[in-house]
C-alpha cells in the first residue's frame, strides 16, 4: 500500500511501500505525477536496479530522453546515463560533478528542458555526497513586490557555458556543440500542472536578462540567486544505496555536496524526462 509521507520541509515527500515494477500502471503513474507536482521531489527507497529497469520505472513520469553527453550514456540503454562522480586523487574527477556543486536546474540550455530528473544510487560513499533541493515556488513568493514587478515578463538567455558560472563545463564534441545553441526562457515560469509561478533560475547556465545592460542584469541575477540560497527554501536528501529520487525541474534547483572521501565510489544512474517549453 503506497504511503506518501511529506518531508514537512520546504519540499519533498517519501513514497513508502511502492512496488516499483507497477509504477507504469495508469492509476499509480497518475498518483506519482500528482505527488511530484505537489511536493516537487519524491524519494522512493529500494534496491539497485539495472539500467533497463530504471528506464522502465522512469517512464511512469513521461518519456525518457537521451542525454547530451554521449560518453555518459549506458551502452545498451542510451536513455540512462551513468554518472560517476568518484573523487580521484589525481584530480581527474569528471567536471560535471564539480559544476553540480553550485545550484542549478538540469537542461535549461535546451529550448525544451527536461520536466523531471531521476537519479538512482548504485554506489554511494561512506559519508557525505548528499543532494540539496530548492523550492523555486517559495523563492518566487518570497521576493519583494518591487522585484516581482521588475522581472515580470522578462526573458533570459541560457547557454551551455557562461562566464557567470563558477566552473567551466565538460567539453562537447562538434555534434554536441551543434545541439546546444543559446536559448531564451522566461525568468518566471508557470507550472503546467498546478498553475503556480516559479522563478526559473540557473546560476550555472543563465547568462543575462534580455534587454538589460550586463551590469544591471548581473546585479539582478545575483539578487535573485541570493534569495534562492536561503536555507528556508531547501531540503537535503542523504542517500541510501538503491534510492530513487525524482525531482521536478520546472520548479526546483539542486546541488550536490562534494564533501565525500577521495577514492570512494559514487555512481548514479540518471534519466531525464521529456518536458515542455517553459511559459
Ligand atoms: Fe543536475
């Protein structure tokens, strides 16, 4: 019997007693999607799965899509990417792991960003490496009225790389570069399921606000990011091996804590669920 237990924090719920193999049954899938839209983040405890099982489970939330970086795709199941973020003593840790340490939302450099992201832990370090989530509905609602007026109707440019990000991203192949031109999104978007407004921010990818000088745009983006950094909007998930976590990219940001021991394996499977154009 499925039980949805709210985290009682800024966002998040734990789904207890869910039979993962039945997640695609229409009634259950509808329940899962309602829980996602309401809580923005669902945690489903269980055992590690194969990439094919993970893809099939993810389909309860929509269409799994292949991800940009080819080298991460799981061989036989290209919709599942294998994210290895083990910290190496020689400093060769995958750069995307380090970039993920700052707040971001997945895929905003695409015209149609992913609706949701699923992460499934296969191996976790003995300590650290938790993932933190930010409720972008509550961030928007907490903004001063004057700031809400300033950003109302504004659009912003998202790029694969921007000088505003703290770190440079993983290099792309020519094919990957061709797939990632800069795109424009509204700065405030409306959740298609609930009608709630959310600030659509991504400090890793957001370059500038359309129609503003760089300095003015930088100052405003910093002010918005400062609100999102307040702990009242956050929930942290401490991983157990086999956990599935699904979050709603339409109204959240997330970051990983890179505070786990060097040399300890950290492997996640990741699936992105096809989304719709932000409005
Ligand atoms: Fe991410």
